[in-house]
């Protein structure tokens, strides 16, 4: 997505230049010169993450290649009171890696070594810069793989996955990052290394690993991760079911789960997204359908054959207009290729797109899709919908043209209205993309003051000087108050019963 960058109040150029010189000198006294970037042209590739609408040139970028160098950077930043933004591959979609104008970016991209793969324990120990897909590639020789598979898995790194608690199309059966990480080594703002979790079945004390995973770089810097590996199934097949209306498709999702079936993946795409994707990847999708479901079974040959028949019976009973089953591995991958390429396909039909991320109860799928269709008229913008339907995690793609005055503002308002709707029907404002900068105002819709205070208390426990990714994810009381005034009294977005502080 692209759009004009947001602006921030920054210090005078002369003050910023002096500050940069001071911090660069301190960093280069502790690090090799190759690890410190300060020239604006060198730091420009780090000015945003996948949410390119928000951009800020960082003061300095650091590229450590060891845990010791991470600690050295933290020491300098703590001593000089410099804010820090951790960064993985920069594929995040919520602005979580958006730099701070007078801060330091710590990119862990060079910490990309697979330390070991233990086929007997079914674990892999990796540095944070290792790509998600590289873990599965390294463990394939043992018949194992790493289950969470975000659409960006070819590029995203495990450190970023830990920060955002990433999922993917197979998270319904195999879980999110939090269910597949056993242990993390973390560099704290105090310059210490702590280990959270354990390679054993349980760890003593409080479950701080679950607190840390999904904390968006606000609690510490990941330096090493131990992940759980699972056996590669003997066979997998995908059913593609077509439906004449969205309500029927939404009910079919609920029926699958109600039948006691836990698919390896259960995805939904509406007509707009199907017609957007099919000319791009030629996945074999039914472009006449109002919605399609992709439902995967994996396991032994007999298990899959039985589950496929049960899935077919559910879809036929739910009113599917057509059903196709992948017969070969290449056909299965082709069916999935359309869903995995929904985001790039949007770029072929629209100059810009805004990818949202919210989670709703499965039984509310049809209701929410109907409401989003009405919002298209309200905001004057198209929206293509793709879902991790099995767990209710939706990714509406709002299509707009940033070159047209006001369209990006309408896209943002459209997205905020969708998130408010998610909360209204009993869901949440994010499933796997995180809050970052994008959804920080929507946190004021989801949570009350006491809950936000509790979040801040956790952050202060890990980061007393509040230097790690500040002003992200958790809104201040002032921000929620201003947001409430703007949207309740100004009427910019229809937020019913918006809490005000």
C-alpha cells in the first residue's frame, strides 16, 4: 500500500544533527562501522514497514550480527536516552516498525543463523533474522516443518513473527506463533539476557513467554528462538467449494466446525477477491460464485480420505453450488496460491490498497460481510474480503487511489469502522498483524482505561525508561480522549457507544 506519509513534530535540523553525531560516535565506539548507518540515503530503506502510508526517516539504523552487539546498542541507547525501534524483515502491516525521527532502529536481519535442528526433540533453535520458510526448508530432510505460515513466509523473519504473534492459513489446526514457540532469549533494556519458556513441556514460574509473544517489540529484543517442529503429513488435499451467496458460505464455515472437523486450513474469499486473484495466478477459482471456501485435510491417506468425504457432505448439505477436490500436490498448491497472492493481486486492479486485520466470532461472518458491503457505499470505496474463516480472522482489502484527494482518509475511516464493527459483534481489532501505529486509536474502542493502564504496567515492568518502541500499540489517556472527541462529536466515523476518557 502506498500513500502520502504522515508528518510528525520533530526537533530543529541543527539539534537533530548534533544528536545524531553524538549517538553515532557512541555506537561506533562499541560496534564495527558496517553495523551503523546514519546517512539519510542509507537509512531510507528503513523508513517504513509494509504499511507504507506511514513513513519516518530514522535518525540511525543499526545492524547487529550477534547478541553481544545487541546488548552494546541497548547500553548506548539507555545511557543516552535514545528511543529504539526493533525491526525484522519489515513485512509487518501495522506500522510496528515505523521509525522515530530521533531514535535508533535495531534491525536483526543479519542475525540469520539456524543454530541447530534437533530431529529427535522436533525443535529448531534459530536467530531472529531467519526467514519463516527457511526453518521448514532446513528441517525438511527430517520429515519435519514449522507450521505457522504467514502469506509473507518467504520473506518474514521469526523475530518479527514472535513480535506480532503471526499466524497463517494453517493456524486453525496448528496454532499461531505462540503455540509453536517453546523458548526465546531476550535482550532487555537493562542490558541483561533473559530466557522465557523452556524446551521442556513446562517452565517454572509465570508464563511470561505468552506475554512476550505478540508484544510488538515493546518489552525486549529477541536474540534467539526455539520453535516446535511437526511431522510433515503423508498427504494433504483441499476442497474448493462455491456458494451462491455470502450468508450460505458463512453458515457452511460454522457447520464444518460444528461437525467436529478441525481442518488444516479453512479460508474464505468473496467474489471481489476471487475475480481479483484469478487472472493473476489462474488458480482455477469459480469467478461466478458469490464466495468460495478452501478447506484442507492433512494426515495419513486414510485419514484424509475420510475427512474429505465428511467435508464434502457438510458443504453439500450447506448448499454449495460446486465442489472441487485437489487430486495432486501441484493442484493443491495451485488452489492455495490464489489465497496466498490476494494482497499482490490487489495491486493489479487498484493503485493502492489498505489491508485490515480484525477477528470476529465465526457465526458473525455473514453479518459482518453484509455490513462491510454497506460501508462500501458509505465510504465510496471497494473492498475485497479474504478470511482465515476457521478462526474468524478477516483481512478486508480496501481499494483506493492515494492520488485522489481524500481517498486515503476515507480508506482509513473505512478500516476504523470495520474494526469498530468487529468489537461490536464480540471480536477484536487484530488477529495477527498487531496494533502498531495503525490501530492505536482503535484500542480506545476495544479497551477501557483500567485495561490500558494494566498494559502500561506490564510494559513498565520490562522497560522502565519506556524506550522500546514507544508510542506504539498502547494509547495514552490523552490520545483516547482526543480520539473520542474527534469521532464522537465530529461524526467522522460511525462508532456507536465509543468509550471516552
